[in-house]
C-alpha cells in the first residue's frame, strides 16, 4: 500500500513540475513576444517621426524660399 501511495505522490509531483515548467515557459514566451512587439512599435514610431521631420523640413524650406522673379516680358 505504501508503494502505491509513493508512486501516486511521485506522479503528482512530476505532473505539478511539468505544469509549473509549462507556465514558466509561457511567461518567457509572452515576455519575448511583448518585447518584440514593443521593438516593432518603437521602430514604427521612430520612422514616423523621421518622416514627419523630413516632410516638415522640406515644406518649411519650400515655403520660405524667395518668390520667383517678376515676369518682365512686356
């Protein structure tokens, strides 16, 4: 009877160990996925900011350029 109890306890302990390990692995994968998503969002944000800065600089430069010389064809 004691042998059966011992086997049952060992089996339960092993199952608990496997479940805990799977939960830990899930947490690691979740953190990695979150980190990857964060890096992708940062890259998109940086690219957007750079594009807006370039657009604003080009727009400002073209709006601040001197007007063309007047037409003197007459």
